[in-house]
C-alpha cells in the first residue's frame, strides 16, 4: 500500500505541473546556484575556472552524470563572443539506494561545485573592456526519498574582471 501512495504522489506532481504553468505559477526551486570567478583579473588568452556552487535543499537529491535512466544535473554556459567554455567537471558523486525502485544511484545530496574551464579571447578583453559577464544555467531533476519532481533550470551569472591595457 505504501508503494501505491508513492505512485499517487508522483501522479499528483506530474498532473499539477501543467496547471502551475497554465496559471503562471513557478515550481519552487529545490536547490540554489551561485557562480564564482577568479579573484584576480584575467588577461586575453588566459584560462580560468568558473566555479558553479550547487546546494540541494534538505531532503533533496539530484542525479549525477552517468545515471542512464535518470535526468542528470548539467551546467551550460551561454555562448558569448570572446569566451570559450570547455566541458564542465563534476565532483565524485555519492552512492544512494532509492527504495521505491530498488536502485543504486549516483547522486548529490550535499553542496557541491562544478568547475567549468574557460578562456578569454581577445574580443572579450578589448582595450576598453573592464569585465565580461558569464551567464548560464543548471538543469536538474530533484527528488526526495519518495518521488522525483519535474525537471527545472536555475540561472547563474558572474562577472569576470579583465586585465590588460586600459585607456
């Protein structure tokens, strides 16, 4: 009977999502996101690391990359002239046993940092530029110990100070 209750909750979440969207209501964010850039200015041609700090709410887990049957957390940097971003680097995930489906999964339940290696090209670090804004988003599907919620995205933005010749 407990399993039937889980199915009822899952169906309620799935059915409620379109109604929320229809009336302009946003689903609550189930994690927080912030981005950090290097403390020192970055020169043209120099590589740096964007650190995206992700903190799941208490009782929530998100899937790590590598779970083929689940939607993993992903970090995307918005394309911008003068900046290049390499593939994000994720920390080691936690082992998690999800009782309702009897699966062993790789998840994040605690705060973690995803590192995105980046490079400033000449176009971004022009003579008059003092900084460049890096924007992007974290896409994830959050779950608790009984149900998974519809996928969501959380935006982030950070300013990178630029080194170089100034007028």
